[in-house]
C-alpha cells in the first residue's frame, strides 16, 4: 500500500508503482488529501500514469498537530480495514510521518523511499519527519551514498538499507521527450529568456519581514531578467501582500503541472528555489540552481550538480554573473550523482517483490 499526499510524493511514487505493476505485485494507492487542489494533486495522476487512488482520505490542511492527527486517524482506519502486507512511504511530508507511525504501531512493515536525507536543521518540519520515519522503517531506500552513511551513523541496521538511486529522476528521464518548450509557449505566454522561481519553505514565506526582503531581491533580479514564478499556495497570500507582482518583469503563474513545470525549468536561464525536488531536477537538467536556504539535505546536487546555497543578498549579483556567462558549481562537469540513471523504481520493485 503506497501512501501519497503531497506534490513531490506523486512524482516519486509513479516509477515505483509502475515497476511493481510489471512484476504483478498486488498494490493499492492511498491519497491522504494533504494536497487537494487540482494543480497540486490530480494533474500529477493524469500526467504520470499513476493509478487512481483506491481511496482519498481528504485530510486537507491544518496546523502540524491537526493535520498529523487527522492523517493518523484516517490511515489507522484504512490499515485496519485493508491489512496491507507492507506500507510504502515517500520523502519527508506529514503524510509520510503519520503513515510510518500508524503502521509501526499496527506491526505493519514500512518501506521508506528517499531515506537518510539530513539537513541537520531541526527547525525544518521535514527534518523531524525524515528522522522519525527512518527509525520506524523496516526497509530504507537511499538516493545517495551520504544518506546511507547517515542511517549507519544513527544505528539503522545495514541490511535494512538499500542504495537504489532516485525515483524522482526516473520520472524526469522517463518523460524527457515530453518537455516541449514550443508547446508550452503556445499555451503560456513566456518571455524569451527568464529565471524560473519557486518558494514555499516556511522559513521563507511565513514571516512577512522575510517575505518583504525576498520580494525586494526578486525585484532586483527582475531588473536584469524576466522572472517566471509558479506560486505555491503556501506563499501566495504573503508574497502578493508584499507586492511581488508589482514589477513589470515578474510573471506570476498558478502552480504548474509536472510536464509544464519541468519544461519551464529546462528552458530557463537559471532557477531560484527552496524546493528539495527542484534542486535534484536542475542537477540532471544542468540548469544553474540558486537555492535560497542555509542548508540542503541533498548535497550531491552541489558536488555533482549545478546547485548553490545562497542568501537573498547574493541573488542579484549571482544572477548578473550568470548572465555574463559565468558557470556555477559543478555544472560544467559531465557527471551525475551515482545511480541517478532512471532505474531506481526498478531496483526498489525488485527488492520489494523478492520479499
Ligand atoms: C508540504 C510539505 C513540504 C513539501 C511541500 C511540497 C509538510 C510538513 N510539508 O508543505 O515538506 O515541500 O508540501 O509542496 O508535510 N494549500 C492549498 N492547496 C493545496 C494544498 C495546500 O491551498 O492543495 C495551502 C493551504 O493553505 C495549506 C498550505 O498550503 O495550509 C500548506 O499546505 P501543507 O500541506 O500543510 O504544507 P506545504 O507547505 O504544502
Ligand atoms: N513542481 C511542479 N509544478 C510546480 C512546482 C513544482 O510540478 O509549479 C514539481 C517539481 O518539478 C518537483 C516537485 O514538484 O517534481 C517538487 O515539489 P515541491 O517543490 O512542492 O516540494 P519539495 O520537493 O520541496 O518537497
């Protein structure tokens, strides 16, 4: 039983579900309803070939305690009535933590896809979710050697941990022929060249003072090059209130579906983001990525990719360097993180089917 609920979950689960289907493993998909807008949820099922969820718990939004509690109540009912032989959870969202907790107490084994990532920043809700989920998991699938090392250091038995690569990259590579810039331009009006931006981390979008500073910096970027920003619902109100749209070269969009979004990123001059998944996708697409965070749980995107951690004051200067043709990080190296080869879902399915 796969538990998915938030946008990045769908992108990671799609290749795992597809690979298990090829092996005739009986599966079900539970959508928790953590994300529910069409553009944050249903569009990914339509585009990525995910089967319709067997059930949608419709949990929706709330404070951490409210949302996690509602997720646990809904998932417990589901696990008891369907008695899954294994629960598969993805990434670091509240749906993942809740499923891990409920399954462990019901003695249902848990497999965690994307285990072992660590930002070592306990102020991030995701770090809490990752750490706890890994302790609760029986099978841990890691996307990088560093992640395997973190799990070993935390005392997770080595025979539980499998280094399999990155299913998010399976989805990227599996859809590479669908990222058609002309088709996107025929539907969405885009400037000739642009920076693509996304922001949704609480540390960046929840505090009005921080938001005001970031908006000023993004406007300084827009003084140099157009900025196209599909706005996550979390930051929408605060960014709008701070006047983000009030620059002639800022183009705000609704959240995009997966194919449109990756097409937008692929054709961009550079990306400004605080997303985890986007750091990984730009690594493979070799698009310079300026990550507005003090840390990353995905350091291979810096050592093997085009990612760089930045503070907001650096943004305008770095964009001007990029526009002058300067390279960033390891983007010139024809090297990708090990096993980010499009076959992680197959490896995961083989291990699960052999059980
Ligand atoms: C969640 C994850 C985060 C992940 C992100 C991916 C947790 C703790 N956080 O953050 O790790 O990076 O998803 O996008 O699980 N909202 C809508 N429509 C929706 C969904 C949300 O309007 O379909 C709005 C609601 O106002 C909600 C807010 O967004 O309160 C935040 O949603 P929530 O799921 O709590 O967390 P995210 O910030 O989306
Ligand atoms: N994404 C998308 N549309 C958007 C923004 C992001 O399809 O408007 C995709 C992106 O390509 C990646 C995933 O959503 O596959 C990342 O999700 P998000 O940034 O919300 O979460 P995080 O990875 O930070 O947890």
